[in-house]
C-alpha cells in the first residue's frame, strides 16, 4: 500500500493528520520552506514533533525546498547544522545546491526531490538518484501512463511520490513569477507566494475604460489562470496500480480541520481500495 502523506503546517495540524490516518507528515522550519504563510516549526518544536510522530510509528519529512540565492547559503548552512540529531526522516529539496549542502552537513539524511524540480521522465529520476535522492516527487503534469512508464524504467529502490489532492499551480510545476511582478517581489519559489492566479480579474477594453467586464466562467467559480484544485479520491486504484510509493496531500497553509477531514477521507478510501 502506498504511504499516505499529509501536510502539517503546525503542531495542531500535525496531530490532526496523524490522528486521522496519515502514515507520514511533511512540515517546514522557520526558513527555507515553500509555505511561509503556514505557522511552521521552531527547532525545538520540530524535535518535539519528530518525537511525537515516531512514538506513533509514523514519519516526518522537512521541506527545505526554496531556491536560495548565493548570499543565503551561510544561513542555510547554520540552519542545517542546527538540525543535527533532530531525528527527521527525510528532507524535501528542490535545488541541487541545497541538496549538495545537505549531503555535506548531514551526510546520512535521506533526500526527497521536490515536485518543484519538475521531474517528468525516468532519465530525470535516475539522475536525481545518482545525486543522492532516495525519492522523487513527480511533476503534477504527468499522466497515469507516464508515471507507469517511469516506474517500469527505474530501479525498484528509487521511490516515487505524487500529489493527489490540493492546489494546482498555473505554472509548470510551480515555477511561477506572477507574485514577483504583482506583489512587490514576493517570490513564489522562495516561500512567499501571494497566489495572484486565484484573484478575481476584470477585463477593460482600451477605448472604454469605464465599462469593466468581469471574467466569469462557470457556476463553480472563475479560474482565469489557476486550475481547479486537484481531487484524486475517485482514482486511488489507478494511483496504486501505477507504482507510486507515496500519495501526497497539499495544504500546509490550510486549517487543522482540513488536515483531519481530507486525510481521513483518503485513509478510508485508500484502505478500501487495498482491501
């Protein structure tokens, strides 16, 4: 059975996800995580969270998946050094420089390559494995057949993970610059996305600026740039059949209620599929 991996934006959300059936949770520290809007964990809280998670036979993964600039690497190194002995089961990483730095400072740390790395082929997956990755989180754009082909073409000891629920970025595997342009440099690839793809927009014709035309699509809402959120609960058998090792729910910035209810729903259906 694939692992069910749930978001943990803070300790309350972590407890909710584990209580409702997550096999593992993923969270961020106070820096270098892609969701700065979540509460996230101090180092002391992180160690407590690892102890709490392991006591229940579950795993905890830490996101270190921003794209740091060169001047941020001294801070990154100090941050990684502060996590020695924390017991984290793996780090989720998007940038090869970050991956290399983790291997230097925490040589025994398991590395999972983030979906931000846009892995869409077995060649890419095997390349990341040669660089030290144990698991690759595949790009959200892949089809079932493409995932199945990747699984068939890579060694069995390389793990594959895919998102199954939550927000879908308008841009290719999340590499979006809208927030940089529209919200004074809030970089979506450095943890501060303001999600302008989800804002409501109005069209103005150049010579008739006083006649705004709202953009409306369906009774379910307007998705001018952002696609509807992913919901794969009706396709869990397909997801199990294509050879995934972990099924991931998006939503670290959402509520503990969300973490509980969505995790519980997928736990129930995943168990039913396996039975």
